[in-house]
C-alpha cells in the first residue's frame, strides 16, 4: 500500500461513522446523480450477462445498496476497514470487503460493471490512467464503468473533515481530463452528465470496454 493510500485509509477509519451519518442523506437528494446510476444499471443488465458489479470505494455502502435495489448483483470494496464494518452493519444482506481500486480482487474480464462514485477524489490526476487500466482489466468486453466526481482543478489538503482530523489530498477534475484518461486505456466514453451550481459542479461519465 502506498503512503497516499495509507493516509486515506487512516483518515476514513477516523471519520467513518460521521461520514455515514451525513453523506447517504446527500446522496438521497442527488436526483441527477442517481439518474446516471440508473442508466448505468440498465446498461449492465442489458449487456452484462448476469456477471457481478463492484462498487470501488464504497464507503458506508449506500451506493452499493442503491444499485442492488436496481437489480444489480453488486458488492462493495473500500480501503478503510472501519468503513467496511459500517457498511456491513447498515446493509447486512450485501457483501463488503476491504480492498483497493488499484488492485481489485477479481479475475480478468470477470465483471459486468465498475462503479467509482466520488471515490476518485483522493487519486492524483496523473494516477487516473492506472486506476482505469485496472477497471478495464476486470471488465468483460461490453462491460460498463460509471464515475462521479467534483469538477475543478488543483489539490486541496484539508486538515479536518466531518469535524475530525484527516491527512489526505482532495482532488477535483476537469471532465475532459477524466474522459481522456478513460480513453487512454481503451475504454470508450459513452455519455457525460454535468449538474449542480457553479459553486460546486459535479460530473459523471459512462464508459465501456469495447467488444
């Protein structure tokens, strides 16, 4: 595990419960973001042949549970053991494991979909390609990826989050940078959505591994 990943793990172990108390409520009100996830679910059910989906960087499991409710055979993976414990308590019928999106515990071409919903936020822009290459590796040809992220540029290094100390960098991305990184590893960008106000814009991209 890199020093960056270790800092992210330690920070989310610290804030896991506070995060779980706040963020799922925000997700419940994010109508356009959930609409993009619904489109992703339809594509996976159409093209995935019943193969599983991974929610990479699942946090307390609210997105995993939402996708399961849409009919996907999905499980969650997160760097933070405490986040995984929180997800297991909140969603006892679903599977959650400790792991990294840079080294997914899945065979080549074994998954119908990969979700990275706000979980790229601690990935430096120059490392996006490596993450997306791992997504492509585990995707079956015709499989789908959906990523959601905040729009902007430059890292931020908050000292506190959710009222507690943290030690990570927070990244926002230009949609063109994310799209370029996806295309650079051989994933085709199929759709884009931007929403939110000028003060805090959000974006989501749908991509697929060519057949």
